C-alpha cells in the first residue's frame, strides 16, 4: 500500500485484512509513513496524516508519537487543522502527560478568538482533558465566557465550568455570580448547576428552589422548544437534571421539600411511562421523592410507580425498579408489600441480574405475617435457582426462618427441606445452628431423628444434611429404634439398619472428612443406646484406628481406649449432650477462633468447693470454615481455683500403682495478659514431690492460651493425698497471691 493513500482507502485495506498479522503489517507500514511525513516541516497533508493516526489509535494500536503533532496543529491559524489538532489532543493527551501543558497558551488564545467555532473547540478540549493546573490558569476566561451573549458559547462554557469545579472545588466561588443567571436562559446551561458539588454554589442555588420549580413546571406543561422533544416528552434530559438538583437541595431541608412536593406529584401523575424517556423522568422523580422529606402519600405514589416498572417488558427498567425498592423497603415496608406478588413473579425471570435482585427484595419482604406464604415461594425458587444463587438463597431462608418461625417444628421442617434440596450450598454455620435448634426442641427429638434418618437413607451426598443427621442419630438413636412417633408415619428401624447407614457414610467417596468424623462419633454414641451390636461397633472403631485420615484415626484410637481402659466411664462419657444455649459465651455463628464451645460442657460451679466436671468427652467445635466433631479424651479433671478471671484445673494420670502425674493448667479470661505466674506446692511428708519446669509464666488474655505445670508424686503408702498450692501472679500491674487447699484427687488408683 502506498503511504500517500487517503483515510478511506486505508480503512478499506485494513478491513479487508484476512488475518491479524496482515492487519498489523498494514498498520506498521502506514505508521512508518506517517512518522516520516511528521518529520517534514512543510508537509501539506498534516491534518490528513493525523486523521489516519487517530483511526489507528481507535483500533488499539500505539499512536503516542502523534502527540507533538497535535500541539503544532492546535497552534495553526487554519480552522481545519485546529479542529483535527484539538480532536487529537482529546484522544491522545491526558492530564498526566507533560505535553498537555504545551497547549494551555493556545487554548487561552482561542478562547478569545472571534469565531465561536474555534472558541467551542477550545472549550470542549478543556472540559475533556484539562488538568488542575490548566483549569486554574484558564478559569477566569471561562467565567468571562459564562457572561457572553452567545447562548452557544455560554452552554459550552457552563459544561467547562463543571469540569473545573470538579477538579478544584474551591473555584466554585468564582462562578457563583453567574450561576443564578443561567437559570433564566432557555438552553441547557442549567445542567451545569447539578453536577457542582461546591458548598458555596449549592448554598447560592438553594434560594432559587422556587425558580427551579417553575422551570420544571414549564417543561412539564409547555416545554421549551420542539427540537428537544423526545418521544412526546418535553426536554427529558433537562427534566432529569433539574430533578437531580432538586433532590440535592431538598435533602434534609423541610422548607425546600415542601416547595417541591406539588411539583413532584404533578410530574409523577402526568408523565407517560410507556416511553423510555418518560420512564427516565419518572425514575428520577421517584428518587427525588424518596430522598427529600416528602409527604407520606407522595412516597406511596413513588412506590407505586416502581411497582408499575416491575411490569415493564424492558429488563433494565425492572432491574432498576427492584434496586430502588430494596433501598426503601426498610422505611416504606408497607407500601412495598403491596407489590409482593409482582416481586415474587420476578423470581422466574430469565435474566440472572433481575432474578438476583428479586431474591434479595423477596427476602427483605419476609415478615411474621407472611412467613408461611413467602417461604413456600422461596423454597420453590430454591429448587430451580441457578447454582450461583443457591448459597445466597439458603442463607437468606435460614435467617428469615430463625427470625420469624411460627413454631419450632415449622422451623425444623423448613431447614431440613433446605438441606435436602441444597445441602451442598449451605454455609458452614448452618450445621451448629440446626444442631442447637434441635437440641432445645426436646419434644421434637423423636420426630426430628425419624425425618433425618429417612432423608439420610435417600441421599448421603448432601454433606450438611449428613452431619446433622449423624449428630441426631448419635444423640437420639434410642428414640429412632423405638419406632413409635405420633407425628410421622411409623417406620420399623433395626440396630443393623442404623449401623449400615453410618458405615456407608464412613466408606462413601462422597463423604467429607468432617462427615466421617460425625458418623464415627454417632456409631460410638450408639454403643450406649443399643444392646445387641456392641461387638460390631467395637470392630468398626478398631478398624479406623489405622485410618490414613489423622483426625479420624485419633478419634478412633480415643474411642477404642474407652472400650478398653476406660470402659467403666463409657456410659457417662457418651451420655446425651446438654441443651445448648445459643446466646452463651463461646457459641457464635462462624466464630473464627475455632475454640470448643464452653456451653457444650456442663459444669456445676460451687464457691469454695472443687468443681467436678463430668466425663463427657464428646463436644463440637464451631469453626469459621467448618464444623468438626472433636473427641477430647483425658483423665477426669477438677477446677481447683477460679478467681479474678484466673482458672486453675488439676488433672491426674496414673504412672504406676504408687506414682501419679499431676498437671495444673492455668487459663485467663480477662482482657489483659497475666504475667509472672508461678505455682508452689506442698504435700504430706509421706509423699515425695518433684516439680517439672512450667510451660511459661505468661497466661494470654481471653483464653487464647494456657500455662501448664507438671508435678510427679510418689505415694508408696497409698495414703489419702492432700496438697496445698500457692499461686502468685501479676494482673494489670497488681501483684496477687492466693492459697488453695486440695483435699481429694480424681485418681482412680486410690478410690
């Protein structure tokens, strides 16, 4: 291709390129020719070459080498070259480039040019890419042009002033005298006022609210000029701008709001919503009504307009309608409720964005009065909703059910339905929440365990369902085996049937490690609830003692120890969990600490006496990302000291018939660390004592860590063991000392 071809020919050749490589070759040859001609000072085709370069820039190819040519052409006295030079500056330059500063003087000269068209080029360029430095230098020129008699130049200057005030808000004071005069001009210069965020300008225009109201009434009734009429709507662009300005001025202002209430009612009732332009005006009217201190009847009218938008065939209009309704549903709940049926119908929309907005709005509309009907619609939607919405839908359903459940049974049925339908998409906190709900509904334990068992034998792929079902079977398996439940169809279940299901979960490739942990613990729990399959349970536990999963292996080993060394404790250790108080410390949805919830371990604090904790070794740990079943196996322990946030526990382990190991564990529930912590112990002369080094002398605050002290005791005469312990520590700068007398030890060897 010859380098001197015209722009149209270059476009034709580029479009006819069959491959991207061929297109790049054409562009590279033409750019090389353009560079060569730029270097010729007396080139006659400067505007022609720059036009071709701008087309290359539009295609996404580098064109920065044309920046200086733009600067030279802007300084040209010829209009044709100035026009292409200014166009190139708007496309190739921005305020971050030093070359943009080179055109400041040319723009200043052109702003004083005798031709309005050259003035217009300079104004458009400054409004498009003027930097803060350029705006500061040229602001006086713009202020002068705002007073010009030429409406064409005045409108361009107003748009340029908008850019200047956005860049340098304090320059708004410069344009304050001209702001009010723009309102009396019948052109689009009024739009300048809306975008200005200068406090000075806003304060000045505030006094012009009545005048703005009159301008808007004139637009609604008679219009300005036929050329601005769009689909029968008089000057919709200017109407939108005035409404936005009224919204800014009426916010938190009773007087201004009262002045525009009648106007907004007139616009809302007289504007045709069948056209896009009319819908745009109505939408701005609704936003203004909701943002100012408007009358209650006017707000209901605004909500009804949004309700009509929900019936529009245009999905964009339906989307913005639901977005607006969602913002006001909390303040105008009753008015939005009137359109609940239409909103629910939008759940069936094919557009994913509309469907998401409809789901969010439907969840916001749930109340105690409509919980049953709305939940039916939401559950129906859950069965067909796209995968990307299931997690959000399940979470919203759970929250609504927890807040407005008419009964515990309805609550349990609803959540079980969600687990069966979309158990793989529920959030991690669902399992402990449902377990807590089931535990407090003692009269529904039989009903719940039967429903969960039936769901489990039908589908073990939903992991949340599997975990809740395993927990429930482990706790209330005896109720399941009885088979007599008045609230559900009778079903005869044998011990082998239950164990078969739990073993299937353990062996299934669909089961997560957490689910396997729940299943193994449920099997272990059943060892105290059934009578004929103890050997089978013992065998399963023994098999998983060598499991490759370390967590599962640890539990199996600990459970196996219960069958052997601590069989006399097994019934007490595996008894039913106490009722879980959700509001107690340590139980929180998605608690990231991952600590064991203290409310699951029942204690009986008695002041001045030892606090014997039961041998309940089974507890649930509520984590941030998962819910894990944890078996903490150890010898019985007692709390020997609890004062001022410091807790000291004692635990004994037999070494031989006459020797034991005593371990003291100190924790700190205060808000600050405990420092300089030491323990001293004294025993009768017949007992030999050896103290090991402590694990530290600082107990972290809020239970984030412990300090342990191990003591070896040798009691050859097997006498009744007593011990006196002295504690010393510093709490919040205060030295504390205390004495504890221990008169009994939880060691089985001497009982």
